[in-house]
C-alpha cells in the first residue's frame, strides 16, 4: 500500500507552484516597466520644460529688439545754412552742419537748459545717427530746404530702454544711466505726443554699429548668405561624388577602409580645428582675403563634408539591392545603374543630410573666429570677397557689449537664427517625408 508523501517526509518544505512563481515574476517585470516608463515621461517633461524656459527667456529678452522708440523734432532748414547759393548741389547739401541743426532744435524745445552738462544730457536724448538721417532726407528731398517739417528720429539707446520700461526711474539717480532731468524731458515730450514706439525696421536693414539703436543684422545675414552659398556649391557635389564612389565603385581594400575611418573621425573633430586649418592653408598659404565669405565657405565646406558623405552613403545603402540587380539584368552598365536608378532613389536622403549640414554650418562660430570674421564690420557685404561677419559671430560680439540695449539685440538675433535653423530642419523633414520611398 502506498503512503502519502506528507506522511513519509513531514520536514520537507512545500515547493511553490510554478504558476505562483510566474505571476510573481510578471508582477516584478510589470512594476519595473512602469517605473521605466515613468522615468522616460519625467525625462521628456524636464527636457520640454528646459526648452520652454530657454525659448521664453530668449523671447522675453529679445522682443524689444523688434520695436524702437522715436522722438519727433520740428526741423527748420535754413537755406543760408544748407545751400546759401541756391544751387542745390548735392555736394554742398551734404556738407551742411546737420548735427548742429539737430542740437539747435533741441535747445529751442527746452530753452531753460543753460549749463554745459545739461546740454549734453539734452543732446543725448536722440541718437547720434539723427544727423545722418536728416542729411539723407535733405539729399533725397531738396524741396524741404527753407521749410519746417516734422522728423521722427530714433531715441538714444538708454532713452529707448527708459521708454520701454527696462530702466527703473524710481531708483536713485546715481544708480541708473538716465538722469532726472532727462526723465522730465522725456515725460514732457510724451505729453506733447512727440514720443512713439514702432516696428524697428533698422534691425533688419542696417549693419552693425557702436550705437545699439542703429545696429542691425543685415550685414551678418548677408555674410551668412554668401558663406552658405560657397559652402553649398562646394560641399554638396564633392560630398555626393565621394559617397557614390566609396559606396558603389571603390574596391574593398585597406586604403578604402582607412578613408572610411578617417571620414567618420572627421565628423567628430572639434570645429575650431577646421578654423585653424583654414587659417594656415587658405589665408597664410593661398593668401585669400581675411574675414571674407569665400574663406568662411571653404572652412565650413571642410567641416560639413563628413556629415554629407555619411548621410549620402546611408541613403545609397537604403536602396534595395533588387534595384541594382534589375538594372544590370536589363543590360544597363554600372554607371547607368548608379546614376539612372540608384541615385534618384537616394537623392531625398542626400538632400536631407545636406540641409542638416547647412544648418550646422549656419550655427558655427569657432572656425569663423579663427579666420577673422570676428571683426567689426559696418558695411553690408555685396560679394564673396568683401569683409563680413556671420549671424552667430554677430551674436557673439553683441553679447560682449556692456549696454543694456545690446542684450535685447543679442536675444533678437538669436531668435532670427533659431527661426532659420528651425525652418531648415523643417524643410529637411518635409523632403524626407514627401520624397522618401518605403521599401
């Protein structure tokens, strides 16, 4: 007769059922998965929060760059001062003392100002560029000579900060850049309707300036445009040709392996190294003009080539081998197979990589500093060899300026740069989604 196991071995512990072990492990795995998902959600939330804080801070500081304060002056152009002979000769009109006319008008508006220091404070209400604005206006409209007309001139940068509310007028006079009498004069002008703020077209139509109210980004935008044109014209054909050769025609040997390793390594080289290379080769050896978009484009071409080559090779690899085999099977040569069948299918990926490389080049500063594009350039460049700067370098220069007005100029330029970068990346995503084929 068979006895029960529990009777024969009462001290042996009861083994847990397999289903209980499985359920316990499943619960642990589910809990670990929930924790992992929670960590991911927290990380995404933190990343979005940091990006939001960054954009909010930039927009909050830079929104003032897109508006400018103006002061109205009733200008009388005395013909004896402007054109005493009445010839309306542009050279004679240009030599008139427009700076003195602006100052005289301010003194007439505030006749109680007598001391030398008070006059200096009064003259500093308007920008130093007001006289140039008046001179340009008279040259374009000589019929204003002998008449009185109202002219809106930009306020000085400190006065502009006061009007926009960035300067606290309630703190002691010694702790702010604006004097009490200047605040009183601005309040009087405001009551008379002689103060207004409007969209700052100068920010987009002028080059750099020592005066914040006259500084603009047109020179930097033009320099970036010429530099990127040189970069695109050189990097795209060279990068695509190199990718086609390495992927489709080059034999697999030690030499091509070394080339591939070096291309991958160059993609991780610090950008300032390319600047040093450009300084040594293009400027010192070939004697190309310093601080020119031509040299900047050559340097950025060296920097973006690895990115374009790698992305182009990845696009070529994504084309199914059946396309190649079918073309060869129908009698096409290898050259015809690559350029008539493979390349058109890989082109969307190549264009995407090129646009991303151009966006990277647009935001670069370090290599361009090494070739002299950090110079203070007032004139807007008109060719590939004119001295110029680029938008990231312009931001770098403005960020180093002590004036409060340049803080909003810096943030405003960053907003413009980010808009270009986001647009370029959006175009890359659109091209990839629109033209890419699913296999």
